[in-house]
């Protein structure tokens, strides 16, 4: 007979036993995969909708910059122009709105409510610029009683903030003429003398602010009560615009100017995809992380001064920065790796112990084929002391031969053949005892 170690019976034995050993583990892994994919976040969408404001607001300029950065990462940023911060907030709170993210002036949520919205942090200061057609210096808002004052369009953050400042200073519609105009319209009305004062909320380098600062008939108010406002309202900051900071050649402003300023915040829906939140954190840190007139490098974006709770991703960013994967990989590659890790890590937690358990189970399954014959052999061995005649010896020998035949017919993988040989050696040991009894019975 020609011996072939690749004989199918050896392969079949090995495959059957291995299948029995591994099948429960495979089912467990499949179950883990099912739950991992069930609870894993879906792939992030490729579009973000951002609410900005009217054309005069700097929000639109920053949204355009965000769009450039996001486009490099394969994300389209769609801008939704609105009447201002209040409409932005209402759009975010509306579950039927497709707006994902919006600029909100800090302090607006005090009157409108924050809902379930989350913040990515403060982005920059938004100083309140107060220009008036004044013959002498004015240092208190209360001095504007009886004047015509442009307070911003209804619905934007300027209108809400300025209304609060004027109210705290004792000015209302009963003692002043409050005009709901803002931006370029308010600036032109101020130039033409249609209003006596106008308040704007804008960044320091805004062209409108620089133009008005250069108008000889207009004065920029320096508030002696700036510190008082910052103490009364947590979202207010006391800022100082140094003499000559806007134009050294013309020495504008001609003296230090004390201003109050809230911050602009970026607010998102609670449902926004975590990967997109991390991407936005990366973008705003690149756009707003540099120095400016009123802040030093690295001061923004910031977790301070926000009416909304920080998102989990923003909180992690401010504590530890971006995740390592997001730092060094493109957005979609990082997203793929992160989603894959969510699946792989639980699997590793299962596979590590399974790599130890499966071989043990496999060995036990193979040995189990012989265990029952050890039991029969042990029982037969204990019966030897009760042998009384040659007939008893013959019956035991027949039973022993039957056990040996069964053992010979057990098919084992080659690496486990030693266990069969060990059992057959033990069978021979019992056989020798029986032969000894046989000789004794013949002698007697």
C-alpha cells in the first residue's frame, strides 16, 4: 500500500475538528461585527450648510474662507444668508432646517435660548463701535439721550446687543429716536446727518469702521463705563484700542479708546457628524488662530465666553488638540481609519483571548475521541481482580480486543497520533495482566 500523507481522510478530520473548535468563535466575531456596524456613525456627508447673516456682516467673509479650506478636504460649504444672528439661531433650533452650523454673537442666546445646540468655541472679538456727530467728547452712552440713533437691523446681533447697552444706560424710545438701520445704510445716514449716532458691531479691520474713523465730522466714543459693562455682562469684554492703532500716519484714533465687545461663536446642531465637527475645529484654528488688533496668537478659537455647551469634539480639541490621525492624514483617509478602528478594536479584544482558547478547544475535541475508551479500559482493569475462571479471562480479552479495534479505527490528525499510541500501549498493559491471569488459571 502506498502511503500518502496528503490523504483526504487526514484533511477531512483536521477540517472537521477545526470547524467545531472555531465555529463558535466565528459566530461571536460576526455578532461583534454586526453590533459594531450597527452603532458606528455613518460616513460624514460631503456638504455643510452655514448660516451667516446679511451682506454687511463679516460672517460672510469668514464663511468664504472656511469654504476654501473645506473644499481642499472634499467638503462643500453652502452659505445661507439671513437677517442676522437671531435668525441664525432660530434656523439651527428648527429641526426641519437644513442649516448645520451658524455664526452667533455671544449674548444672543440669553434672550432666545440655547436649546440643544452646541458650541465649537469663540472665534474673535466683535467690538461695539459708537460713532456720533458730536462737537465735544462723549464718554457715556447716557449722553445720547434725545438723539437719533441707528441701532442695527431688527433680527441681527447688533440690534439685540445695542438695545441692551442703551437700555442699561437709561435710553429708550421715550427719550431717543431709535432707528432700525445698520451697516452701510446707517453709515451713510450718519454722514448725511440723518442720524446723530450709530452703533456697529464689527471686527477692527472692517473697511466701514476705518472709513468712519477718517471722517472729520465724526467722533468714535471711548466709554468710561466699558469696565462696568464687562462686569455686569459675562459675555462682554473691555478692550482698549491704542492711539494710532488704525492709522499711525494720521494718528487714528487720536487717543486710546475704551470699547466693549462680545465674541462671535460658531454653533452647531447636536446631530452634526463628529468627523465634520473635528474638521471644523481644524479649520477655525487655522483661520482664527493668528494675532489681531485685540488678541494675541493662539488666543482664539477659545472655549471661553459661550452661551452654549461645548460639543464633545470641541472640548477634546481644547484639552488635547486634534486626534493624531486627523493631524497627519487627509480628512477622508482619517475618517476611514477612525471608522475602521471602531470595528477593529473590539475584534482585537475578542481575538486575543480566542487565539489561546481555540487551540485548547481543538486539542480537547481531538482527545475526546479517545477519552471514552480510556473509561472503558479503566473499568475493564478494575474487573481483573474479580476474575475467577478461564471463561472470565476470555470475556475480558474479547472486550479488550473490541476496545483496541475501536481505537485503531479512530481517525486522528497526524500530530495527535501519539495519543492513540499511548492508549494502545495501555491496552497492551491490561492485555499482559489478562495473559498472566490466563496462565494462572491453566496452572490451577
